[in-house]
C-alpha cells in the first residue's frame, strides 16, 4: 500500500511538470540562463490556468530547446527550494521575459500580458528572445560599445560596485523627489476640494438654497394634489 502511494505521488507530480521544459532552481539558474534572453513561466501544481497552457509552453520550450540565444523555462513556486525565486510573484501562472545580462534580480524581468496559446507565445518569443549586444555577446556590439565594455572590464569589482551604488543612490533621490512632489500635489488637491466644498456650501446657504428646494418641493406636491382632484 505504501509503495502504491509513493508511485501515485510521483505520477501526480509528473502530471504537473514536464521533462521537455527546463525547470529552474537556485542551483541551476545561472548556468542555464547567463548570457541569454529568457521567457519564464512561474507556476504551482494544480493551478487550472497553469495546466491549461501547459501543452503550449511545452511546445514552445521544444521549439527553443537547441537555441544558444533564447531560453524557455519554468519555476515551480510550490517547491520549498524556489521560495526566493518566487517571492515577487503574486499570481499563477505568471510569465516574465528579458535579458539576464541586463538585470540584477529576477523581479526586474518584464511581465508578459499577451495571449497564452502557442501561436502567440511563439511569435512573441521570436521577436523578443533574439540575441543582441551585451557583455556576454560583445561580438554583436559596435566598436563604440565594445570599447566601453573593454574599459569597464579593466575596472576592479569594488570600483564597479561603487559606481553602480552611486547611480542607484541618484536614481533613488530622483524617485524620492517625484514622490514628494506627488504628495504635495495630493495635499493641494485635498485643499482645493475642501475649499470648493466650503465655498459652494457658503453660496448655497447665503442664497437660502435648502429652503428654496423645500418650498419648491411643497409647491410641486400641492400641484400634483390639485391635478389629481
């Protein structure tokens, strides 16, 4: 009986995963995706929408299986070892794409919001997973970018970290400035609404607006009663 349960569990797991689609984990993600453009499906076993697109995703993975440029894979977010890979995912299935050389974290990949049938997925992959100029594909760069990359490669790791940190700090300052300006505009808007309400209330009160409405309603009611008689 115990052996039957084990076999059943394995069969159930296999029904939700496919050997034809590379499964990413923290241990293999760098080896499988470095230098490539990726298209990744985040899923959990038992998810109805995940199962609905499973065959299309398997067909897409097979189409790109021998490619040196693009990578089609999936991440099982129900697996304990993938918690960090999935911590930014809010729903399933979620599809993300981008160039691994251009990001520092997986959550920087862009969301795919298109149709999930094979034809649309294949067309999207063809347009977006093509190899292009990057640090890992410097041969595709023009001379200007090649020289820039070579100059950067001569810098030490600490120098690069310092330079990146400086850019991040400047970006953060710009974001904080924009947030402060938005907050100020929100406060101004609230003040304008309050002023509008106070002014219109004052105007109506000064013109005896409420009483005029009451008298008009009474006259209309009396007119209706006379008409009915």
